[in-house]
C-alpha cells in the first residue's frame, strides 16, 4: 500500500493520552473529531456493559467517509458494580480515592475502529491494586490537580503511579488505550500500523 492510498485516521477522542499512545506506534491521527454523546450510565447498568455501550455509541456517532478509519475508546473504572466516573470536584475525588485505597478495582477500556462498512471492537479488562493511602498522600495528590478529568480520580501514568504496586492486564489500557489490541484492530480494518516503522 502506498502512502497516498493509506486510509485517513480520525481519532474520535479529545484525550491527549490517547493521541500519545497511538503515537507510540508511529501513528499520528489525520484529524481529531470527538463525537458528542451522552455518557450517563443507565439505571442498574454494569460497568462492562456501560463501557461497551458508550464506545459503540461513540463509533456510531462518527461520520466516516470512504478512505477514512475512525478510532474511538472509553475507559471505565469500577469498584465491584459501581462505576467511578470523572469526579465533579476535589471532594468527590477524595471520596473515590478513599474507596479505592487498599483495594483491588477493575479498569475496563473498550476500543472501536469504524470503517464505512463495519465496526470492529475489543474490550480489555485490567485489575489494579491500590495501596492503602494515608490522608497526607490523598491530600498531596488532590493538590497536584492530576485527578481532574480522570475516571476514578487518578491517572496511573502520573503521580498516582506511586499508589499502584500491582496490576494484572494492560498498563496502556489503564492509561486509556490498550496499544496491542488497538494495533490489531487497526490492522484488521486495513490501516497499515507497521508500515511506518522502518
């Protein structure tokens, strides 16, 4: 496939982390076009079903022309059946961190790649153990501001990495885009991931 015939990649996410993660594959999106959808969980909705539904809704909201491929994702932090979204303020962030302290929780990231003809999807589930947090640690993290806009009130790649001694699954999935699975989906959809590595 020549460079001119390579599909245009549309990133359906405004997340700088996702842009950085596809950048690790040597890929830069041709356009960033986040869809505007309602991400409110349904009553009684379980975290994995919620994450799949929101990701699919993002992909379906994308207008994808011939010669384009859209990449969408959603990351959900769950403590049991409880979905822990992005905290409204520092008070809610503190509540989330105290709930996660000393416990294992689940981070689900769903990825969808859409072409004009089809949608390909993958779900990646990672178990994360957070150490028992002192009030001093929680307050220091809140003061950093790193919790803002983060599902579950933390980002593993930031200062909160000091709170996570163990994970089982995908580190990049916890960051917001599981790189191995994303590369496989893009390849399957006809985007030559490995073509630009040489």
